[in-house]
């Protein structure tokens, strides 16, 4: 007799996307089951053992502000933490933490296991179950459940695909090919055919990982030691900064050299990438060492970061040297790097190829346009990175819940979050390679800083139901303190007296000719909120997070106001909604290319339509005029 169960949501995959999707659904009260080919792969970090980094730190902060788990989990399990780009402006400051890989996975699994309404199931989902329904005379696909390899059926109202790099995966190390997922775990070999039968287009992407070394075989005296920050800043806005101050592990920096590059060049014919064995497209911004040597032939050396995989293992990650070269070439290549002359490889580097979708098949809610109730998140959407995956998982989970609960989709736009930029780029652009988030992709990055993610998004998370009353009350108090302090500084003047002039001279700042407000002094490049403390007699103690916001809001006020004005113009186009059944063929003055692209992408707004390659400003003008006429009718 077959096993048949009824739940609300089925999440396929328990990586970073799957964990966030399942937790979001369960926390919103929906009975959720999360499927994984191995419970040992829950929140696995098969590649780099870290969270955050340039622009990715922004994503994790936003995820946390909305009620996600990744920020809290890395705060519990990090072994080194560092704020990147501190020499630049606050818009590009990004937090990065080295994780204890095993502890990170264990801690996340514990959260899942103790979450109400959530069940973990080790099983391979091999089929999505669906039915045709009639809507206004047209047939429409609608999800009804999933079927596992053993024949068990789980009936549900929504399915979220978070398969990562497991679908029809194969790992390549030179001439050696194994049909497994990352870290030698079982691949998911059956689901691809089910998706194709549903009319979903699949494509092949690839990524890779470097070797892991035995720490005892590395000579660290030939490398530059890299330390964490003296004062550790948490990822989660809910983490008490004092609770995570601790002794940190070190990382090390070394470099490749001409001898390394010569070995690689002499063996390119044995690399699956250059031998034509790999079909999938790899990430442009995370190239293998073979790609670096070929594409940047003029460079004499490349950075190599040696990073611990955890506190209770001797495995060291060799960042910057991912490869798919054969084992013997790998060993020879690594041993030319200073400090690695006698290295012993614990795990070989490899490339992994897998099935994923073209994300233009998705709405901004991450629901498939052609299958109601089917959602998708993570690397399966054609992105790369744990952080990008987790954010998509959270949004897919929220929207699956919103659909079941009969509420409007939860969609973040480009002007309010990096998550909005990420998803808009995925569903609007035809990405031919794994998508990676970068600060340069965000047009409004001065507003979308990692330090103010809670001020931007916490209230939205509260309205969705993932942020508690206490967290929301704390946010309101923080906003009050910031606004009151900015107002006080703008209304507190200091005169051009001897004390003030001597203070300014001591700080290398020009003297005052007339009275000035404290806010005006903070605007000077050489001064800061903290520096003027000695002439600010009425100042009261404030939390560091409040002081940081006060300084940024005052010092960059002119730029912030200008960017807010740009956002207002952007919002006008985003508010012009295009009906789902809008017929572009009825607009005779629309160019053929624009008509084809609009029919293919099915944009939800004029703003999204304007970002589609091949749709010109003239096409948008025509579309706006016709849309107004359509609405009047």
C-alpha cells in the first residue's frame, strides 16, 4: 500500500535556499515538509566556508531584517569576522565571516528539527504532481503534490524547488567523472525529466571548488597572516554584539607564480573545461585557476587564501584556486605555491555540472508563470552563492505561504533592497551564466546599505509575520533615537569662540567665522560624530548602531536626498501595473523585437518592462499610452 500524506508545502532540497523557504512557511503556520537526499547535507557549505563578503553581506543583513535564519546561524558558528571595504564609503562596507562548516550545518539542522509545523524527510523527490484546471476557458497547470523515488506521495498546495547543484549533477576531476552531487553526496537524477514533461526549460550550468589541504602539511611562515576585526559586528540585528566577542581563527594569504601558471598551461588539454567535456556555463566572477591563467595571461600572480574549514578539523580551504584539472596536475600545481611545497590534499578540487532553469520563467514572486503553486529558489534559478540562494529561498517561502493564505505576493523592488535587485535581474534578464550579486548592480546602493537593512525592511518582515512584536518595538525605538539625535544636532549651534577654534585647529579643520550647527561640523570630511563629542555638551549615551546611522545620515545627506528623488521617478514606472492577460499583439506601433520580448518575459510593470534587453524607451512610451487606453476601456 502506498504512503500518502497531506501537507501545505513541500520544499525540495535542504540547502541554504531550502532551509529559509521551509522555515518561512512553517513559521507562518503552514504544515511543511522539507526533502533532502541526505540529512547530512542540510545547510551544507560544499564550497567556500564563509558567509557574506562584498554585496553578499548586504543580502544576509536584509535576509535577517525580514526574519530569515542565515545571519543568526553564522553569528553562532563563525570563527573569524571581518568588515570589508572599510577604506571606502559606507555604501560598499560588507561584513564577511569565516564559518565552522560542520557547526554551521549542525546548528541550522537543530533549528529545523525544533521548528513547529516542519518535518524533515530524507528522500529523493522524483516527480512533481499537477493537474490541468480551467480558468476563463483556458487550461492552466496547478501543483497538487510530489512523489518520492520510493513511491510515497505528498499532496500539497505549493511546492518550492530548491535543488541547488544536485539535479543530474556530475563532478569532474580531469578524466575522472562521478555522477554525484557536491562532496560526493547522492545526486538527484529523476526530477529533471518530470520538470521537462511539465514544459519547463532546463539548462546546464557549472561551478567548482578548490582542493582541501591537511593543515599539518602547510608552511604558514611563507604566508601573510590575515586577522579578523578587533571589534566583531554581528550579522543579525537580533544578536547582542557583546555576546559574540571572542578569540578568532586566522586565515593566510599567499600567491601563485609563473611556475604555477606554466604547469596549468601545459596541461590545459587535460582540463574538462578546455577539452570540451563540460557542457555547462561557469560563473564569470568566480573563475577556475585555469580560466584565470588563460584570460588574464598578463598577470604574474593570483591571490590564494588559505582558510580553516572549522575549529575541529585540519582541513584547509584553498580559496582562489578552484580547478577541474587531474589529480596529479593539481598536486604539482599547488606545490609551486609558497607555503604549499609539501602540501597533502585531503579532497581534490573538482567542477560540478548540474541542471537549472531559465529564471525568466518566474514571476518576481518566484512562482512559475506556467504552473500555479510551483515556486523556485536558489542556484536552481541560475544564481551562485549561499547568500543569493538563501534570500531567494526566503522570498519563495513567503510567497508560497501568501498564496495559500490568500494574500498578495510579497515583492521587493530594486529601490528598497539588494534582494529586489537580485530577483529582478534574475527574472528580467536572460542570464547565460550563474548570476552573482555585486554592489555595482544596485543603482540605489547609497540608500541600500548593509547598516540600515533593518530600518528599510524590518517593518515589512513584521507585516509578513516573521518578525516578532519585541523586534518591531526595538526597531521603532531605534528609529526614534536616530531621528531625535539628528534633529538635536541640526538645532544645536556652537559659536566662533576660543574653545571651538582651538578644537577645530587640533583636528586640522578650518576655523569658524560665524556660528555653525553641530550637524554642519559633522559634514566636514575631517570631522565625525565621535570626534565632536568633546564640544557637544548635551550629548547623551547612545547605542553604536544609532550613532552610526546619525553620522551617515548627516554626512551624506545631500547624496541621499538626490538618490531618494531618483527613486521617486523609478517608483512611478513600477506603479504602472501591466495586467497578466495583456495582449501585446494589439499594439500595432510596437516594434516586433519589443513585442516578442514582452510576450516572452511577461513583465508585471512598466518599470520591469523598461529593463528588458531589446525594449527601447520609445517602446515604453508606446506601451504607456496604450496601457492608459486599455485601463479606460
